[in-house]
C-alpha cells in the first residue's frame, strides 16, 4: 500500500503513532479500491454516468463536473500527505460513493476489498486494549457501516443537516456564529439547494425573521435529533452539567424557529413542588404542542427515570400528541446501557395503556438511540419518544 491521506475521526492528527498511520492507510486503501471500481464504470463508455450513483441531483452540477470530482477525490486519497479535512463537496461525494458501493454488493464480505493484516490486528489489540474494552478501533475499521462515521468529522454536508444550518443562519447570523463557530457556510455553497442558495446570496449578513410554520411530529423529531447530534459532537459539553446541555438544546431549537417556554412554570412536579430541572414546552400559536424532559444518567437509575417520565404526564394536562425524554448518557458500555434502558421502559407502568413499544434502527447516528412508546389516552394514541445520547469521556 502507498501513502493515503484522508484522516480518520479516530485519532488526533497532531499526535499520530505509527499504528495510527497504518490504520489510516488501511482504511484509505479500501476507499481507493472502491473509487477505482467506480472510475472503471465511468470510463467504460457503457452509458454509466454520475446520475447512476448520485441521489437526485438538485445541485445544478453537471455530469462532467461530477466525473472530474471523482478523479480529484481519487487523487486526494492516494496523496502522500494526510489532510486534516477536505472540502464539503468532496465529503458529500465520498459519502454517496460509499452508499453506491453498499447498494452494489450483496455480500457483507465483499464490502471491504482489502483484508486487514494479522500483525496489524495484533498491534491494535495491544495498543487499544486498555483504552477500549470492546476494541472500538478494530471494529470501526473492519465494519463497512462504520466508514460512514470514521471518514467524516461531521455530517453537515448531508442535505437535511445543511438545510437546517442554512435556515438557522438566515434567521440569525450572529447566533449561528455562536453555535457553529467552526462552520463556514461559504464552503457549502455548491451543495446548497437552489432556493436556499439564492436566499443565502441575497441576505448573507442580514438578519431574516423566519418562523417555524411547518411544525409536525416528524419534523420536530428530526430537528431534535439534529440538536442532539450537535450536542454530542461538541467536545466542550462532555463534562458539562445537565442544565448547560439543556440550555444548548433549548437555544438551538429557538434558533430554528421554535416557540419554547420553561415548562417548570406549568403543571405540578413530583410531590406537588416546582422542579429544579429545566423542562421545555413547545407551543404552536400559544397552545401546548410537546414537552421535552431531559436527564443525565451514568446507569439505568430506575427511580430517577421514573420521576422524569411521571413528571412529563403531570405537566401534560391536555394530552400532547408527542412528548420527548432525552437522556445524556455518560457510560462506557453504551449499547449495554441502551438494552437495559429499553427493557425497563418497555415494561414501565405508564399512566396510560401502552399499546406498542418500538426500538428504532438509526444507521445515521451510532451514538444516538431512539425508542417510542405509544400510549392510548382517552381513545387517542399519544407518543413518548425516548432519546439517548452517548456523551463519551
């Protein structure tokens, strides 16, 4: 293998060991093989074009430009220098190439073209055994699904995430810079949908008042998961108290156009006293729409979880169609925690009849888990979404 350059979201590039470099080379060698196969298709003159591997192209980038970008990306990966980052348009291209390769292969064994050298496996097990009881590094580089994460520092380039970022910026550029100080939207210009691109070009540094006029349960869930992902990726919050994390979620939702209020001022808390934790009430046209309750956990503390679930329904006097409970989880065995948490909440004695409990499969975010309890309240189904965010040390 030659020297390859796309850095991995596994290591500190300023302090890489020889093992880290060899791991980076291995992952990039797999990506290089995948892109080489794609280039073979593009070069065969068999009618295969970028439209055959790209999602719906609303970016107004022509096929010849996409093809040139594939060649550029191939050269980037085969460079002699490890780059700390690549432009968002190449991140997006790499992501959709991985998706195309995933769709092309029926066999799990064929997804990674190169086998990992046994001597490197042994070194990884020794190097990371004390740091990671589940040898996360070894699992990450040998599981193709993990390539969607380790090859990217974030997923801001994906359409839904980018649209949210642009909308927040258009509403309040100053607040955007507070939340996303390291994001330069100009770098994403080529990836912007045409309508948002035009608005971005027109206003740039002007404040635009945009309201959340398309609120629905699915859109609220997606926006809340986006906020959770941003919190989880923000290293400054890894040791923060619960209130600071709640404030982050609240302020980001506000920046996205939601009408939020401090829910502790309405209803009754356990024991009939006002609670100290921050709870959020989302309102639509001055009417309650949904409650968001948060808690910080280092284990499945059944008493603490029970208090927060019961608190939601003490506050929810009207019967919202959906409510949310967010757990900030600081624990090593996150998957084991989630299994115990869902077992407890599945058989929990809710104040209303539980008709269905679903643990959702979410491939986009490995550090976020989601489950939903459907409750029958006066012949109407209401939902309680359980969200768990892994806050690693």
